[in-house]
C-alpha cells in the first residue's frame, strides 16, 4: 500500500469516530430509508469536519473504499450499496411536532441531487434545503441527539439502528418511554405489526434489542404497558452499558 492509499485508509477509518448530530424531530419521524441508504446518509454526516458547503448547499463526496472500511463490508458490496444512493432522490422524511398552534407535520425529500461516477467508485450527494436544519445543527426548537457513527457501523438491521437512535435521545437517564403509535411511526412498522403486537415483538422489537446487545454490548430490558389489560399503549426500554440487565428494572 502506497502513502496515498495509507492516508485514504486512515481518513476512512476516522469517519466512524466522528459524531453524528440529528434533530430530535427527525429521529422520531419516518425516514423511508433502507439500511444501505441510511448508511450513505449518515456516513456523509460524519464528514462534516470537511469543507462541504458548496454554493450554499452541503455536498459530500463518498468513495466505495471509505464506505467499505467504515461499515466493514467488502469492496464489491460497497460499490453495490453506493449505487443505491440514486434511490435517495425518491425518498422522503416525515416529521410531526407539537407547537403552540397545534400539530405540525412536515414532509420533505432527503437529497436535492445525486451524482454517481460509474467505473470510478464514488458518489456526490447534496442534501435538500428543507433537510439541512435537521442534519447540520442549525437552531431548531426541540434540539438534537448526538452519537458516534462507530456505534451503529456494525448493525445489520435498520430497526436496530432506529431503536438505538430513539434510545440516544435519553442516554443521560437510560430510560426511553414511548407511546405505541409513536413507536410504530418511528420504526415504520408494517401494517401486520401494527395490527398484532406479537408480530411487532417478534419481527421488530426482539431482533433489534438482541442485535444491540450483541453488537453494541448494551444491557437492555424492555416492557410494554396495557390499557384495561387489553390494548398495548406504550413501551419502556431501560438501558445501561455498564450495568447488568437484571438491575435495570424496578
């Protein structure tokens, strides 16, 4: 490996050590992203230390080598997943926020443009004007959640990633309380899981919790709340990396 390749490799490795900053509204919103698309978006956010503001827009150049090293996947898989960046043009985010005037719902696209360089293994992505405040810590009323890319780089499920983000909003207390409808929305649970809590538990909650325990060494216990001993109305997740799971619930 020559000096240039060594420098590039070290630069890519450092990306996983960078902090991700995402608005709380977006974390609790609907993303419509697959795992590969979410990886592309969030590795771009890890490159904010670079000069990415071009003509008033945040634009990022991402190489297959950077992508491969950050998420520990082979180069061929990285090339394939980078090509999915083109699908970001059709993906939208939805946020719902409570304001003094009532509930406000916003729908906006993730990116304003994608350029994929065939045969060269790199892509350039520009984020939309409406998305920018949610990703670049421009002042928003409900604040931001921060975590490091390396905390999600080993995850292989978008549900595990979304649950991790929800938890990171409450990392100081180690307790996430969320209404069941809000959980459906944030996890983008399919209709079959919304109709049947057993499906939600088996297809989304338990696999996500188990992956975070295994990949992130997190101690997590969770429970659900019912109304009138029938309908599930909410969920609680207690988590602490330094405490045995048995001690997390009262």
